[in-house]
């Protein structure tokens, strides 16, 4: 394009222009012959930084975490059709479970060869449809701008979620003129029905044990201040849904942390004993409730607010369901309560919570085992709590040790905790930490994971070193697939098979890659390793030997048949 005249450009160039128009700053990917026109166009685009990864799967985790942390598109490109595309699948499925605005792009075989059992052919449309908000297979070069624009808008509007675009070789190689690369979406921001607001206020006035549950909708819409304002006005405690312990600052007196089977007992007790639940921006899904009244009050009246109508009342019946943007709801409810004076019928409920919260966090420190000769998870978490800067972000894996870490840290701002959420993915944390660091360069990023998960993703050390993405990864090394070993111990008479891991010395491997490695076998040396890692100006791997017996079987409900 030159002097306002739309000259023909390649399909690959058109893709890059679309990304540029949507203010994409980073593109992650692995090159391949199917998409050379696209990568050649990226070569000339100075406003977009290309981060070359070592594996498409881990690349999706980097892009996923970047998207969640930044609130903008996380773009991953699989340069090769077939195996390159299939390598994306796990990461895209993870992004869907996390409602992350991931944009995955894959090369596809030329249009004329499709359906002929061509080299590296797989039906990529059908492959990605179940794990995305929508999958696009672009048929001709002229459609690139329109289709890509639609995909990019879709990922970040309404309920966030991943989209996938298949780009055949001939489509990328073709040439077309384009008038525009971006079309804005007009959103009709509707007010909450006034009768619904009055009903909610009436429920609050007649409640003596109310609680607010804040989920991803609050975090992603950046409405934590509005949630706190509502909490103060109503004098109601706040808890978070599972995996979103960072939605409210830990310093807020009426915030209790994460609820549910993976949360703490104080937050969980509030939800189990409440008579009114304001569920804002949360599905009340599996990780938070197990879909069971064991984890949520059966008698409580529920007000549920979510942008996704499918989520409302899906798992538990609601008294009032509001399908709307979380910010609009909070703004409307706060305005409606502005001149109202609420009674103090819930004062005992609140004061008891404040006392129990204080006692809980005091005991969390007192009960942390910092004196054991073999490092215990509780001791490790306390030492890290004491030294980590307030601007820290944390990424966690699935697995027994990270599950124990779920509610062990304090968070001081939203979007500082990143987990696999409902997909329960092992091998997420290290790669995710790289994406978070790129989105939040001034944040100190700690990635916690087991030795099994790190071993699956260690090749991205090359990416971290090459692009100077300096995170601190703490490998809690128990020489096992800990969660599975716990199940074999507790329910299968210690008949261990496939549970033990023989890993290389990760601290030495880090040095080989050009990163900084630390080896910790005694807890007294851990803080020194973290302190050094904070100033080493390199990606840092701290290989910590933890007690291999410090395991617990989390999903006991899955093995009820073994307990009879």
C-alpha cells in the first residue's frame, strides 16, 4: 500500500496487516514451509516482535498466559500444517478451559490438495472446532481481512475464548488489494433491569450471612475496585472462585481468598454457610464447587451475574440471574445502593469472619514446617512468601505440590496468579511464566511446578535465554508424578507403576542453556537462591529437593469404589 492507493499484497502480508491493525505486539510461533509468506511479511514489520518457540504446544501456553495477563490477543502460529497444527491442540484446549483470548493460526495444505490424503493432511477444521469459540478455514486470499478481523474481535468480545484460523498455502501465496484491515464492533451496553436490582437489594436487606464470590469476570473486566466498593457499602465479605485468588488484594480486610476444595477453609466456610450468595463473574464451576452442595450452601439464595447466559443457573438454581457485563452490573447496583442505609444484621457474621481470617493466616505461618531436614512444601511456601516482592506474579502447574500451593501466597493486584484452571494441565507453568513476563515486564514472575512438568517443557529455556525473558522457575523436585503416586499409595496398595521419574540435574541443564541454575537441598539455603535469582538478570531455575512423601490424593471422589 502506497500513497493511499491499495496495491495488491500477498495473503501473508494481509495477515500481518490485520494483526498490526489490532495492535498485536507479540507473535509466538514455530516456522514451517506452509506459512513462509506470513513469516516473510513479519520480517519487515517492526511493530510486531516475533518470539520463536521450540514447540507449538508450549508456544500456546506462552501466548495463552500473555493474553490473560495483558487482556489482549495472544497469537500463536504453527508454521506447518498437519503435525504443526496438531501440536497446538493441547494448548488451545487449555486456553478454552481458561476462557483466554488466544488466537491460533496454522498453515494448511493447498486448497486443491485437500481431501486427497495429501502429505501431512488432517482435517484441521474439525480438529479445532470443539476446542475454540470458532474455527475459521479461509478459502481465498480476498477473504483474509474480513475473516481474520472477525476472529480477532470474537476472541475478546463477550465471554473471552480462543479462536483458530487455518490458512492454506495458496491463500497465503495469493495476491489481493484490501480497503481495510479492522472493523470495530458496536456493543449495546444495556442497563440491568431495575426490578432485578430492587429484588437483589431486598435479598441483601433480609440476609444475615451474605457473601460475594468474585470470579474471572471481575478480574478480566478490571472491576476489583467496584467489587470492593460494593463490599464496603454492604459490609459483606468477598471470596474468589478457584484459580482467581488474585481478583482482590490480600490486604483488603473483608477478602477471604479462594473458596472450594482447592481453597482455604475460611473462604470455603463462608460459602458453605451463607444464606445469600452474590456470584459475580463466575460459573460456580467444577474447581470451585465440584458441582456439589458439599462445597456451597444448599439453602442460600443465589444471585448470579455472568456475560455468558449458558453459565447462569447451569449448576445451581438461582434466585436472580443477570446476563450482562460485570462492570455494568456493579456500576448499576452501586448506584442503586448509593443513598440506602443497610441494617447491621450481618455484623456478627462479618466480625467472626475477620477473626477467623486473622487466626487462619497466623496459623499458616506457625504451622509451616521450616525445621524439617527434608524440605516440606509448607516450609518452602512460607520462605517464598517472606521474600517475594509485592509486584510478583505467580504461575502454577497442576499436580499435587502446586495444588498444595493454591492458597499459600498473598496477591496485591489482579492478574498476578495464572493456573491451568479446569483443564488441569501439567507442563503449563514455566511456559506460561514467559508469557506473563512479556505482558508484565515490571513484574517479578515466579513459576512453580514439579519435576515432571518442567521436564516436559524444559526446551523453552532456549526461548527464554534467546529473548531475555527473565523469570524464576522453582522446580519442586520429588522425583515422581506426585498426584498419581498419591492415588497409587492411598487406593492401590502402593502398587507403583510409572510414578517415579529419573530427571537430569535441572540446575546444571539450565547453565548449559545459558540460564542460571541453583540447587537447594536444605531450606536454609532457599532464600539465598531466590535472592540471587532476583538479581542475576537471566532466566533462573531453582531445583529444590522436596520430601517425596509430601503427597496427597486430591480427587478422593474418583476412587470411592476403592474405599469400600
